[in-house]
């Protein structure tokens, strides 16, 4: 159960961070006059940043959690050997 919660928090934090970055990008584009506030481009930027966050989270997911799984397996084996 703890591993599932950690993995959900991991992916959620990626998405939240990318949406925060999307908000910063939107504010800059609105202030520069690229599009008005409430335009559909604002939604597109949010959607793309969310998808990029999800892609980043899933692409690094295997590397992050395979290391922790390998380390915990090695730690448990070394404890059993003593």
C-alpha cells in the first residue's frame, strides 16, 4: 500500500509542477499580448504542459522505482544473511 501511495504522489507531483509551469507560461503570453485571457490557447497550453508532465513522470518512472526496488531487495538480502 505504501509503495502505491508513493508512486501516485510521484506522478501527481510531476503533473502539478508541469501545470504550475504552464500557468507561468500562460501569464507571460497573456501579458505579452499573444492571446487574451480566457482564450482557448490558454487551455491548450495547460493540456500540453499536463501531458508533458505525465510523459516525464512515466519516462523516468522505471528508472526511479527500479533503483529503489533493487536497493530495498539488496538491503533485505543483506539483513537476512547476517
